[in-house]
């Protein structure tokens, strides 16, 4: 069976293929398939003489609903992804498709100079590890391209190369993975990250970033405004796909997660978190307009920490956020 997907540019295609640094692709279709069936997806782009066919294995189906289009979730092998990168003219080395990361990340705000084939500009880091960083400010970055970095940590300027793993233009965030790191640069990174960790322990301060994922902009604005006024560092996501991207690079201390979101719903996001060694211990609170008994049942079955009903009450919101940040054993 062959499905057809249409994209206007190669970077958006690669973004969807990576799907937040995993190897799954969603293909809208009314025809349902059984798990394990092989499906070929023909991708059409507005590029002359370019034909791309991707082979995938069905790992799940989504039925038509009021909010979601029907379709199938396809697993794309690394061999197929490598073929896509070559045809699309992106780096052929590929990114690692990992569930859990082992490199320690530290929250650090510092300047970073970025050079691409098109221009040079500056970004600021949110956190950094020996394997990559999360940056604020996207400019003209595209997922899949390679960039050169000059990173300022303490007294040092460390020169690095990186792959752009993902970009959220709306949130002005980008995840970058270091590649071809020299021994000198690796030692400098390790030394400076260790210094940041020591300074954090000495001061007793622990940053508490919170991720809020909801497709309702009014709810996002309400929660961010309320929590920011009380000193929390709040990051937003407007859908499940974006939430997974930010989750893996931000590693927040708490997640407020809407259940009904486009593309990937809140339950799927939570299930993905439980399969990631770094994310499994983060408290998750469902927020939803579902009726109380139904929301309680979903929360109980999935195993999240708690839930809040919409419309939200600020006092209850602040109380539950404070409680789980105080009692959680998870810390950055």
C-alpha cells in the first residue's frame, strides 16, 4: 500500500520525520492498517526532479475524532532516515535516536555565536551538556542543518560544530547536538559544566523550569502569567509534538499537560516520557475540560501525579504546583 504526503520544503519534512528526535512519522489516511504492516510513503516536494519514497512499519492507528484526523503512525528505520538525509541534501551522519540521555545538563544562560552558510547571529543558552544545548532564539535555523558555534562559558570561548536537532519558531527555541567534538573542546566543556554544578550546589539554588502544554492560547497565557509572577520559569508548548521536543532538551521539574491536543495527545506524551530514563521521574499533572470522573479515570490509568479541571482556579493551580515541586524527588 502506498500513501502520499505533500510538503512545501525539505526542512519541514525532516522535522516531521524526526518527530522530536524519535523515528516515527504520522501519515493522515482514512484507511486503517494492522500493526506490523509495511507501508510505502511517497513524499512530494516543490523541488524539480526530486522523488522520495519512504518505507515504514505501522505501529499504531488513530481514529477520526472531533479534533483529530484519522491516520497511521509509522516507524521509520535508521537506514530509511539516512536515505532521506542524502536525497534531501542534509548531513548524512544522522542524529542518534535515543530515548534516555546520559550526559548531565545544567541550566545556564550565556551567549553563543552561531554561523551557518547563510549568516552569523547570536543566541542565548537555556541549558547545556557535554552532548548538546537548548537555545533561545531561532533566527534562520532549520532542523537537519549543520552550524558552527562559539560558546562562552565563564572565561572560555569554546568552538564547536553542531547538528540542529529541532526548531520551534513560535517558541523561539532550538535543540542543538554537538558533533565532531575535539578532545580539547570536550575537556573544556566538562570543566566548565562541573564548575557550574559546584556553584549551584554551593549557593543552594535549584532552578525550577516548568513546561505547560496546551493548544488553547488563553490557557497558556493564564498559567504562564500566574506562575511567572511567583518566580517560576515557565516554558510553553502548543501541541504534543512540540512538548516532546522541549521536554527532551529542557528536562523540566514539572509538566502541566493538556490531554486533548493535536497530532500527539497528552496521554501519548506521558507514555513517551515514561520510556525515557531522564523524563520518567518528572511529575506530570493533566489539565483538561473533561468531566471530573472521566479525567480522574484517565489520570489513574495512565499513572500521572495529579490532575486539574478546567476552568482553572489560580489558588488551586499555585497550590498544586508548589506541592509537587516541594515533594518531588526529581531535581535538575
